């Protein structure tokens, strides 16, 4: 090419030949535009920012440019990241150089800082350099979309409902919102429960305000009433209030999936068979069904035996109608013919008919897993050892085996004794060949050496050879179980009480303890008396820590308060501390035994009957009853008329079982025959059965003349006597010296327990007759006495008591004045001890005969005692006193 170029300026280029014209034009067009200047960010809204600048020229600052490229970013814009900034759309066409340009960038996010820059191009595509960079933040969005008020429910199927509404705006009813949140529930929806309603999936993007919207909610259940509501959000997001709530019932689903007729068994292994079939639909051959039920059996499958066939697990979810489905049934036995069938259900569920029956045999399995060769022991505690090994395969070292058999023993394990070693439970399921396996053997005994071995099986099962046999010694156990703190008593019967508590651990509150020792007592249990408390039998084996325990203690006594406690031991055994001590009484359900020896005699006075009986117990013949009931009347008394029979009050309190009791019934009709019966009651209001029936006649009126009835003179009624051999005195009934008197002394007022009887005593001279009791009377007891002259009536009954004191005479004692000290009114066979005030024994007399004892003032060695105060007492009685010696 040949040409001539004039460098005088743009536009003066002359081309010599036509081919040069294109080159000339290109050279002219390479003059760069001036860089853009004066870009400013003006006002901002939540979604837009207004920009302004001065238009550059086509050639630097002259002419009119061809286009703008305005870009923005949330990071500062440079030449390096210009291409990754977001290009605005709808930029204005450049005005003449110097024109004031304005443009609003829309579609921005509220509350976000943006950076802006511009480049300008001429008509050839020469671009200016990067403008200045301005930054501006959009304002916050505060106006939410308006609440939808015309939500309605349209057409419905068994699983869908069509919703219709008018789109609100971005700001109330203006603009275009960003998001819908459509929810449904089987209960009416409110602002309070909107968040817990089910959210629909695939909601449409909101259209411009005022547009008609429609959406189909799917996945619903047939014949159910659903409630629907919508909330709308702008880009902030600001959420609208809740829409109106509409409801619609889905229709009833009745069409089942079609029956599968294409089931085939295409391949098999020793433990699996692969099935293929063509998927039916939800309704016949249309849509997508909900579930498959695949079953197999070693006999052909029919509708009659379908339920007895084995159901597989992990069936695939049905695909759309017409899709080819495949599934492998695993866990089968090798060399076995299996039959397979399928039923299909929709969401109701409506079930299809039984498919065609496919069959296929599994292949034979002969290759066992490889023997484990790297079994090793790891971390050890007092009761556990961790084992580690590498998983073998299903066939040698390939695939995944089916099960492990891990065993341990306190002696070396061999192929010969493997079956006799202890088998573990909970072994892990084998992982794929080559994987690291670990297992913790628990329940071991501390300080014991154990040997471990494993065999592995495939699904046949073909068993591997024995693994290597490592050994490990468990650590010594030192941590006892924690003390139980919530032992409580529950339901009780008359012989049992239920206990509950929370199981502690083997080590404090961890693990599982070995033994409980449960004890009970009728006294509070402490650590000091634990060994003397009664140990129960048949305590439960402890459960794992934290689980609830219960045990019923049996063989208890009726109506008795018991205290309970527990200690817990581990396998060492290390024993826990003592538990808390609850208490509870057994129920009192055993009534007193019935009285069988009720008897009676006429009383001493007219209209009296004296009754006698032996006391029964609280429970049968044991313990002490609480009260008696006495019924009497002129007709026989039975259980039937017991309540209506007349009751006699003021009965004595029951004595201990077996003791003789008596009462004098008074106020009866003299000479009248009466029937009497009794019952005994305990504190729990358990009542005995009726006693033997007694018939007795009340004493008739006294016919003797009162002037011939002896009158007691001494002791006076209720008098306290100091003598154990008192003298009884009565007034003579007449002046005849031929009268004889009889005296009686008894321990009871009915004169059943006679203590002393006089021989006939001649009448004494003067006005009275007396008789001294020869028998020695015990102290601290009340005695009753009476007397009669000849065959005249007895005197009135009088009482007295023997005072339990004795006197030493003289007191004080001066040896120069008196020969000794005399102790009087001593019981027969008494042991008397004389002591100093410091507690030393001075003199002791044993088995004293008679009522009195003389002391000559000497000690046990025969030496005279010193002057001073001395103490004396009679053993096994409350007779005691002081004695002063003066010298």
C-alpha cells in the first residue's frame, strides 16, 4: 500500500488509493474520549439512588458521545474489578458535551452502601477512562405490603386446593412485593399460630400490585378441611399483616394405583435378589403413587397368605407412572428359591391388587470372611477393656461381613474351647473390609486377666477361622457406688411394704452396680446398728444408673412401724454409704382373738354379777387390745342382734394377752338371769368375733340383818401401811364370846386372787377382834380385805397398801449411847447395801431373813466405821435412806 499522511491534524489525512480509505478511518477513530468527571450521588430511597454528572464530548470534551456504561457495587470500584461490578440498565443516551445528566439506579437493596462509576464511549467504541467513584447508601424500608383481603379457595382434588388473590404492592398497595409465605393447617390460622402452620412450597414470585395471583397447594390428604392464609414481604423484608383466612375440604380419594404386572427377578447373589418393575400411578396409571409394600416367601404368594409373607424394609418411594423401578431384597439365605410380590398404595391409602409373582433362587455361598489377625486391647478400666481390629470382608477380605462373635475367658482361647468362652452381646455390625473397628467389653471383674478372640460370619453364615488371641488385665476397683438418697416407702399391706429408689452406678453414679443389701428394723437404722437390722432376701439385681427400682419387703408383722435402709456394692465389692432411712407402718388387719372363757358368778351385793375372762391380744393372741365391748340382756346374744343388744359401759382397759380380767356388773335386777357376750377391739377398729355366750343370775337381795355384819376398823380404807404383816381389826357384832371371825385378803376387789385367809379367830375381849397377817405382803401393791362373823354377811370391802420404805433406828447413831442401828420392815430375802457418800461399799447383807436387821456400826472387815453420813438401799426395790454416825 502506498499512502500520504498529513500530520497537521485530524481530518486532513489524504489517501492515495481506495484500499487506504479503511485504514485511514481506523486511524482517525483511535483518538480517546476525555475521562468522565463530576459524577455525584444525589438522593436515595430504599431501592434506588439518583446520580448526576456533566456529559463529556465525543472527542474528549467536544461533540456528543455515543453511550454510557454505568456500574455499581457494594465494594469500591477500580479498573481491576470494573468488569465484575453490576451494570445498570436503561442508562440515558449522552447529551451534548457539557449537558447536565441525571439517572436513577433502581432495584437496589434497602439499608445498603453502594459505589458507582461511569465510562463513556463514542460511536466507534473508544471508551473513556474510569470516572470518579461516588458512594451512597439506600435508605431503610419501613412500609410493608398491604394485607391480602380477598384470598379465596377454588377447585380442590383429593390432594390439592387452588388459591386465588390480588397481589398487594411493595409499599402497601404500590409497587411489586418480594415474597409470599403461604401456609395451611387443619385448624383455623391466626397471627398467634401462623408460624406453626405448614408452609407451602413453590409459592409464586409476587406480581405487580393489583395483578391476579393463583397457586395450587399440593401434598394434602383426602377428605380433610384445611385453612389457608398468606403473608407478603418486601425486600427488607417488611412483612404484611395476616390475610383473610379461607378453608376448603379436599375430596375423597377412591381410585387405587393399578396392579403391577411387570415384576421380574433379574439377578441374585447368595443373599440377595434384584427386582425390576414398571411404576404404576397414583390413580390407576396416572400420577405418582405414595408407597410400595414388597414381600417375599419361600412359598408362592397369594392374597390368602400375603400377610404372612415377610415384608422387606427400605422399599423405594414410587416414581412417576411408567418409570422402571429396581430394588434389591437383601438378607436372604443362600441356595433358596424365593417368591416376590408387590402392592402399591396412594396417599389415602388405597391399595392396588396383588402384583404378578416373580421367583428366583439365591446362589450358593462358600467363601467365608478372612480370619482377623490384628485384634488388640486398648484402654482398660476395672470393669472394661477396649478391643481394636481391622474389619475383614464378606468373602475373604472383600465386601462387608454380616456379624461378629466376640468372646472372652480367663484362660487362653482356642478353636477347641471357643464355644465355651463367654459370648458378648451388642457386638458392632461389621463395616466394609479394611475399616477400623472398636468395641468395649464391659461387665468384667477388677484385677482379672482376660483373653479375647473373634470369629466373623457372612450372611450364609460361613464362619471365619479364629482370630489372634490377645490378653489384658483389668484395673483394681476403688470407687464404690454412690449412697442412695431417695429411698421411699410406697403401698403397704399387713405383711409387706413397697420400696422405691433410683439406681446408683457401679462407680458413684456411673455404670451399673452389682448387689443391693436391703435391711429393716423396728428401730431407727444407723451405721452403728446396721449389722443387727434384718436383711431381706431376693433383692433385685441393680439396674443401670438413673433407672427406677422397686422391691416389696414381705414377711412383716401386722400393724408395725418399720425403718428401711439400703447399701449398694460393686463387683469388688466396694460398699456404698448408708442410704436415707424412710419408715412406714404395715396395715393392721388382724383382729383380736375372740374371748372363749367368759364366765361369771353372782356378785357380793344385790343386783351384781362378777364376770371373769382371759385377755386376748391386739392381733389374735399377740399384743394388747385397745378396748372391750360387753353386751347383755334377757335373751340370747348373737352376731345378728349384737348391734341392737344393750351395752354395758365402764369396762376395764385390756391387759396383756393371757391375763385374767374381771368386772362387777351392778344395777341389774336381783335374781334375774342374764345372757352376756363380749368382743375385743384393737386400735385399727378391727373387732374380734363374738365370745362364748354366758348365762348368769344377778345376786338376790341380802336377807341377813345388818346388825350382824362385821364393820372394818383398821386399816382405814385406802390407808398406807409401813408393815408387811399388818393387823386387821373389825368391830365385834355381838357381845357373845362364842363368835368366830373369818378374814380374807385378796389382790383384787372380787376376791379371786386370795393372798391370805385366817383360821377361825375367836372374838376378842372388848369391842374389837383382830388378826395379824402371817404372810409377807409385797410393797407397792393395793390389797383388799373383808371379814365376817360366823355365817353372817361379809363386811364391806376395804383396801390398804404397804408403803415401800424402811427405817433405821436410831438415826443418827452414836456408838457411845446405842448398841446398834436397826433396819425395820425389810422384805423377806432382801439384799441391803450400806455405802459412803463417795459411792464405796461399806457393808453388804444378802438374803436377810425376817423383817428387821441390826447393825453394830462395823464395816465388812469388822472395823468400826468413821463418823459421817452414809447411804443405804435395798436391791431391786425403792427402799433407801441416809444414816448419820456421831462419835
